[in-house]
C-alpha cells in the first residue's frame, strides 16, 4: 500500500509542527527521529495518508513515504513511530492543482445549468482556468472568469455581490491555516497542554463551505456549483483553488433539494447518499490521477453524469408495493 505525506512548500507539516527531511539527489530523505511512548492517532506519531482518503489530507506538496515500527490505523491515515519520505510526487504541482480544481467544478456544472439554463459564466471560468499559464492574457482571462462566476453565484442565491463577497471573506478567515485548540491531558498531572489541529485542509474547507451555504443559500446547488467554478480561477494559490473547488463541488451535491413524501422521499434519500459518496470517491480518484503523473486527459465521467441528475426527485421510480399472499382457496375462486 502506498502512503503519502502532504507538506507545505518549505517541507514543514501543514500544522507547522515539524520540518521533514526532504529527498535529495534521487535518494530518500533521512528517517525522522524515533518517537517514544504509545503510538496514537492524532496524539503521538508521524501521520501518513492512504490512497483511499488522500483527498482529506492533500497539501501543496505531496510525497510518497514509508514507515517502520509500531503503527495505528485511523480514518484514512496511519500513525507510525518512524517515517521518511521516499520521493516527491512531481505530478502534483501548481498546474495540475488548477486542472484538478477545474475538473471538480466541471463535474457539478450540470447542477448549475439545470437551475439557470443559458448562463455560461461558470463554464467560461472553467475554460479560463484550463488555459496554459504562459498564454498571453492568462491572468486577465482568469480574473474575468472569477468575477463572472462569482456574480452568477450571487444571482443564483438572490444575493448582492457585496453580501456574497463579505460572506466569502468571513469563511476564508474562519478557515485559517493555523487553526489550533489547546487541550489539557486529563489524569496526567504535569503533562501540560497539548496542541491539537482540528480539521485542516479539505475537511475544514468543506465544513466552512457547508456552514456558509446553510446560512446564505440552503438547498441551492447552482450557487455552490458557481462558487466551485470561481474557486478554480484563484490567481493567488493553485492549492487553494483545488481545496475550495473540491469543497464547493461537494456542497453543490449535498445541497440538492430532496423529495419529502412517502416512497419517493425514501428512494430520493438513497440516491442522494449515493451521489454524495460518488462525488467524494471521484474527486479522490481524480486527485490520484494527477499525483501519479497523469496528464490533462478528459475524464469520461465529465461527459456523462449518471449520478448527478438535475433534480433529486425520483419521478420515474415505481414505488414498491408488496404482493399480498393468497391462499389456495382464494386462487381456486379466482380461477
């Protein structure tokens, strides 16, 4: 099983706890110092991400890593006693991060088109994000795409541009890079405080996006889909573009209105749950595609949207009606 470690551009952990020994000259980095004590998830150990949940732990730089010694498995990650970096995943860079953001936004574009047909601003923003960075007028095109998608999102939510900008600025402040909470060890006198990171990265961005959506535009997939397109045009940081575009794309799927009556609500909730899991798995696979050096190849799933229908209502679903058992006498009478 391949394990990964996400780091900041300078080689430090995203929580700024330690600086790892980076690979040099085609050789793996040095082993990190051996940790003493019991290895514990989110408590004591070097944490590495698995392929199946890399989406929740990806960062500006991604490395393949190996470990030795004790280990403890957690949600999409493993805590180990010793670890080192083998090689950097050079396929993950600023260009591929923007392409990943554009893929995430394009994945949920049908949700926007279903609610606001004829509005091509989010699609133009995605097209601008896919343009090569060395093209003349690249920054201007992306800035125009960002403004257009942002305005389209505001109109879809019935908000003014100023109100939308204010809510997004507040969300970005809430999702700061260095969000820590101090906790004390219970039952361990003299142990002192312990700094614990709470949901940095994709998980935190998704949580903040859900809170903003719930406050300003609940059950409005077009709003979130347009914001995913706007995020793909982030000029300042490609990693931020990937982070927020993937988060808003998931919010767009979760915000789809649901049927509320009888068997239609039951089947609608099943289909909704499948769509939410499907978009998460698709984003993780697409991220791995770029991390492993994949090129900007069109994904067939972007042309067809089998799990992202325009409406969540299952109008074509025939309710299940249990067949009533009949006795032999009843069958004879019926004959």
